[in-house]
């Protein structure tokens, strides 16, 4: 079953399973804490063209994220690499900016759904309805994601603001 953005329903289901497995109750999700619980080491190093990489080694699994990226982007990259792990995408994965293969799209979908579970976004969207002018910025800060990632998720979920608010 395909979603509107081309990602698979499996990625969303798997992300929700992780939220449930770790007993997560509200934002922000800590992908680093999930990695620690799984025994996956996270390292931060400078790269020129790669957002991150995941080496799913039996002895020393590691996710490395680009230190040159903003913190919210690093969080998304860790969640993306966890997507490769939970979706069973093999031993090595490289998160390249703008990657368009099926596995990359599914890992992106997983990351968005892990960091911004649909029920949480809907609940917070409603909670901040009176503050529609600042709602996107408030929720991006609450979920610790970029404004662009939140806008995509809000649009994907079909959430609407006042007619004059462009999302």
C-alpha cells in the first residue's frame, strides 16, 4: 500500500512499532536514546557530501552523522538510519542528501513517522490552533525537527490552518 508521498505503509507501521516498543508518549523523540537502547553507537564527524551513514555490524553497529549539519538535521539523519535498521535494508547505508531510491524514500518516511507520529502531530496541531501564526514554528521546536520537515508532515496528514496560512 503506497502513501501519497511514495513511501510505504510498512515504514509508517514500523515507526509506530518503535514508538510503542520504547513506550514513547510525546515529543520530542530521541533517536540517540533509541540507538543506545539497541547498542548502536552514534558518532558525529564532518563529511562533504554525505548526511550520514549506518554500518550494521554484528559486533559494533554504528551510525555516523555529519557534524556540519544543523542539530535538527542530525536528528533526522539518525532516525533515517534507524529506518534502514528497522526496515532490514542490509549491512551498509549512506544517507545522501536528496537520495531518491526506494530504500531511501522508505527510510525518510520512517524517520518522519518516528520523529512526528501522526497522532502526536494531530494532537499538537489542535492544541495550538489558537496560535495559528506561530503554530508551525512552535511545533517544529516541540518535535525538534526542521520547519520544512514539519510542513511536509502536516501537509501529508491533511491538517489545515486558516486560509491565509500557507503550509
